[in-house]
C-alpha cells in the first residue's frame, strides 16, 4: 500500500513506479485539472481495477485553437491536490510542456478522418490532433494498462480509441458514464466559470437532449432536431450545433440499432459547454 504522492516530471514518476519487485498495474486518468466529482468517479473506477492510479494534471496548449480560451481555462492546483490527497494508491503527475512534448517526441501524427471534420472537429480545427497527441504521450510515458475517460466528451473518446488502435498502444480505453448534478447539467471544469444565474440557464442543454432521446424513435431525426432546436431557442444560450450521429464513427445517424448519440455545443455568454446523450 502506498500513500499519496505528487511528481512534476515523468522520470521521477517512472522511477517511483518501477522501484518495487513487481511493476504495478497502472490506471491512467488524464485531466486538465479543475477537478470535480466526474473526475473522482473516474479515479474511483480506476482504483477498483488497478494497483495504482496515475492522475495527470496538464492544461494542454495543443488542443486549444483559441488562445483566450487557453488563458481563461480554470487552474486551481491547490484545490486539485487537496481533493486527491485523501486517496492511497493515487499518484499525481503535473508535467511541464517540455516533458509532454520533448525534442524527441514519440508521437507520429495519425489521420483522424471524419472524426476531425464534423461537430467538434469542424468548430475546433486542430483540437483533436492536440488531444490524440497529448493522450498518446501521456500513455507512452506513464505506461498504463488502462486509461479512463468520461462519456461527456464522446467524440474525444472515439478519437482516443482510434489513436490507440492506430498507434498500437497496449492500453485498454475505459469509457465511464457522464456525471451530472442534481438538475442534469453535466459536470465540467468550465462550470466554474458560470454564476448561479448562468448555471440555471444552462439547464436547457439537458432538457433539449432529453427531448431528443424521448422522441427520436417516434419522430425521426429531422423532425426531432427541428422541435429540439425550437425548445432550445427559448433560452438565452447561443446554439453552436445540435446533431444526431453514429457514436463510433460520427457518420450519419443509423435508424436501426442503438449506436447513436445526440451531441450539442452551446455558449452560455462566453462559456462554451458541450454535452451529449446516448440514443
């Protein structure tokens, strides 16, 4: 049994993990900090399935196509460490940019295809290249058996699975259910940027998604989206996209079967929120 530890580079982390007689099975939970109950749920799942859990905290500059978004991203490392230090068998790594992206970078860029051109790929060009790159390198340097990601970022999850398959990294990607607050709003680090009034207004996101799930089989894709957008338009939020797609390929909605997802992105004033619901 080990106690809570914090490392600031991969070399010291690997030295610690390799010092025992037996190399532990590692579960990786990559984060950008500003941790919340959703992250905790990933960590607790990982603790059940591994000897040690490595939580990385790294605000990845490569996945921000908007410099002001990167600048505004919430950073609360003291609170993050206070949240995590109650866990034995959890170690935290807070690497620097040159640790994650060294001169001899181990990543060879992969093609993302459709995943990089629709929905998040369309509205955040280059974002998923940055996601694939950082997750590959975090996996490369921490050597986990399993890595844990929330379904809230369902398109990101498909990108990561595609990257792992393409680069043949020996890591099982574990998808975990979206954690919501008592009103249905998906937990997100960006929620820290919402005041009480804006938080209440943002509940229209889950209301819209719930309408889609309840009506898609009855009304079909086009009519469901039309009515869902009408519901959303009664709010103060600005809709960026709302669409129904195959949740693995992000290609067209398949009427038969249950491998579909409704994805939404909207601005609550200047705070961009995304969510989805599996259909």
